[in-house]
């Protein structure tokens, strides 16, 4: 079984058994570099602006404070830069994509993408969480992702689109969420071009 040693972003080399993954899932270093170039590390979202708990009374719910999931997400991501969590940590908090505030989602989006590219096996379903959120499948997700896209510039949207294409590049079928996510990005880029 061929094993390659890959040194990525000044991290320790990663041994990848290429018999376990498809060739198109190997690291796209150009995309990783482009993500790092267009998504800033600062400003980091404030600790109070990481999770938006719909169960909390201040957000129209019935709890006096956030639920345990939102509290755990807010505690974990507090004071972290998007490039700090590992692929395993991003996987652990994959459902955070639907619980984060717009600014926190946009801030940590490059981290989820980069972790998925660098350590595909550890990230596992992280791209699926992202694509599901970005597809706008439900009315809630549609409104939320449009709000998020409003704050991304074209170069960032381009990286998101390239990430989705990288992830689904070797599949013979096209997932409806992938189509929806790509169409939403294309519409946002078109709006950006026509409004300038």
C-alpha cells in the first residue's frame, strides 16, 4: 500500500494511505492557500456572538439562557482563531454550522473548509454539514445563508465554490444540496457584480 508523507502549512507531516481515499481527495494546497489569503484571522467574534440559541428567551424561546449545545459551542470557539481547531474538533462541532450567529459562521467557515481539505479522514462529515447549511434547503437555512453570503466578498465566495467542487468533484451523481449551494453562490456573485 503506497503511503505518502505530506507536509502541510508548517504542521507535522501527515501520512496518508492513498489506497483509502480517492485521488481527487488529496490535499489541494492551492485552495488551502487561497482560503488563508482571503479570509482574515481577525477580528475574532466576541464570546457573546458565537452561538444564537433559539431556545433562549432573548431569542424568542422559553429557556432562561442558552441550551447546553449552544453553551458548549460558545465555550469551545470563544477566543479562537479559525485556523486553531483541528479537523477532529471541527467534526465534533459540525452541527455548530446551524447554531452559530452569522458573523461566527462566516468567521469559522474557512476553518471548516481547510480542516476538511487537510485532514479529510478526520473531518469526515464536516463538508456535508457545511453544504447542507449553505444549500438553504429549509426556509430558515435559506434566510440564514443569504444573510451570511451578504457579508462575503467575491474572492471568499469563489473559495467556497471551489471547496464544494473539490469535495464533490469525483462523484458520478450530483447532490441536490450541492446544486442549491452552488446556485446560491452564483446568484450572490451576480448581485455583487451588478451592484458595483
